[in-house]
C-alpha cells in the first residue's frame, strides 16, 4: 500500500506500507520514489542520476549533459564517416591510430543509443522538459488524465460525512471500488487514489510500465460505486504514447532484463569512449597539441542557401533547449572576441614590420642567410662581396628565405620536413608510437632565393 502526503515524507515521495495479505499485519514501511516502486537503494541511485545529490545545481548539470550528448554523438558520426574507409580499419594498426579506430568504431555503433538517451532524458528535464510540454500542449498531444470529479448527484457528499477514519470515510469502500474497476477491464497491478474532498472520486489506474503497457484508468463515485469516467491508453495521442514508452525504455523498465543489459552496454561504451578520447590526447603529445581546429571564418565559405536554414534551425533548437543554446552563444561570443584580439595583434605586427629598416637585405649573402658555397668559401665565412660580384659592380641581395620543397608551414617553422623512413629505424618506431604513422621528421634545409641588383 502506498500512502502520499504523510508527515515527514518528502512531497515527491510516498510511503510504502507492507501488509501481510493473510493476517492484515503491517510488516514495515519504507519511503519510495516514483511510480515504479523504487525503494531506498534504487531511490538513492535515481537521485544520483538526476542531480548527483547536489540539488538544483546538479540537476542543471545533468540537463546540460543531456543537451550536448546528441550534438557530440552526431559530430562524432560526421567525423568518422567522412574519413576514408581505409583509414577506419583496425587490423594492422597500432598506437594512436588504433586508439582512434576503437574510439570511432564503438562510437559509431553506440551513437543511436546516445541520441535516444539524450532525447528521452530531455523530455522530463527542468527547462527543456517544460518547453517540450508546452509544445505538446499547443499541438494537442499532452498526456490526458481521467476526470476525478464525482457525478453522484445528491449522493456525492455522502462519503465525506462519515469522518476521517476507515474505509467508510470514502463511501462504498475500497473493495467495491476495486470491483467496479475490474468490471471495466482493469487488471493488476493497479493503484487506487482516494478522493481528496467531497467533490472528487476514486481514481483507479493501472501502473504496469513493462510491455505490453497497461495504463488504463477509471474514476469511481465514492457514494454509489459507479464508474464516472474511463480513459484507455489506446486513446492517448501519439506523442503522449511515445513519451511514455521513451521514458520507460530510458529507465530500463519497458523490456525488462534485455532493456537493462542494453543500457549497461551503452553506459560501458560511453565510459570507454571517454577513456579512449583522453588516451588519444596523451598519444598525440599530451599538452603540446589539441588537434587541428577549424580556421576562423570557415562558415563564410558555406553557401547561403545552406547557411541560413542551418542558423535558423540552431536558433530554434537553442530556444527549446536552453542549456544548449546559452552555452553555445557564450562560446561564440568568446570566440569572436578572441578572434578580434588576434586580428588586431596581427595588424600591429604587420605595421611594425613595414616600418622596420630592411637591414638584412643590405647585408651580404653570407651574413644574411649563411649560404654554403664550395667554390667561394670566402663568402661563406662572411667575406663580404665575392670576386665575381665585385668585378661586375653588383651586390647579391637576399629577396626571400623559403623552406625547401616538401616542408609544411608548421614543420617549416620548426625546421622539420617529412621524409620516407627506414622501417627499422628507431625514429620510425617513435613516429608510429606518437602519430600513428611511419613518417618521420628531419631537419629542413632552407632554400635561399638570391637575386642580383645593380649597386
């Protein structure tokens, strides 16, 4: 028997009283949470999942995680399937590339489950859940409830005249109310809610959440024992049914043990993805690199007929899911600010470079770039003009100091260039361990482009 409104019991909980059906003796009482009969241990776990036992801040964090889970899962799918098939294989790989393959493969299989958990979790969250309820109400898809108004006419108030103790307080009593519900086809398990006052009726409703779902309910006049209203689960709107099934599937009730094993597999997959993500960061070189970011202004390359609907869709989703929209707006504002600061600094450096005297261009080649010359060692040692240029009355000026062919911009700045390795070299093994590739890096020789100008 479940009792609500008991002194000392939280408003969102009920008191479960255990009664021996043969002797009528009360064996004990425990607080329970929700409509599934969750006793103290499960209640503690449910509250940990809901708000981390931190109250409102914890509940906001939980909704924040649910709001971004589907975005991260969708982005991972895009990144994984945009890679070439040959780079997605696991066999014959090692190091960071193998970790990336495990991360992507498990994530691709689990992404559908993550999208489902995010969508169903948001339906009963604090802010996104309220917006979803308003949207369903405006569409006529809200969850209906049986009318508990007593319609017994002049007999409607008889049940309340008996006082405040025993079954007689509510008219015909629980046995006749249960018999009336049985006559309407309501089987076990059922929940009986007594009348709240003289103008309301008993409400008997089925509470089976496992498949097949039993959610029918009836209202029974406490004075006459007649059924005054009936509501069938089959008459629920489509979105109301989907919400009910989604929540029960999310909590592992709808399909019993198989449902719970699938949820455990999803939880394990999520833990592994987090661990592999940090491992890839560690194998990349720990704090030295965080991956290649998308350059600022890349969105300007998106065609307008794609960009405008995309921005409109993001704005709508951000409105209905505020813990996605607000952090996203804050991130964009910070990114724009950092981009503006970087742009101004770059402009200042460019202006300073333009006004700086070009002393390097006035120096000999040997002093400006240290060009090696086998025929004229004097020039390499800084001997000023070579005999050839001195005789011609010309000065050799360095116009550009560029990296050798094959150097990438990043590698060039570090003085490195990629080359084909020796499979047995220690450098190749180190490169495979750090970058998942057999390529190694060697010092980059700078190519000096000289030009002759008349003195």
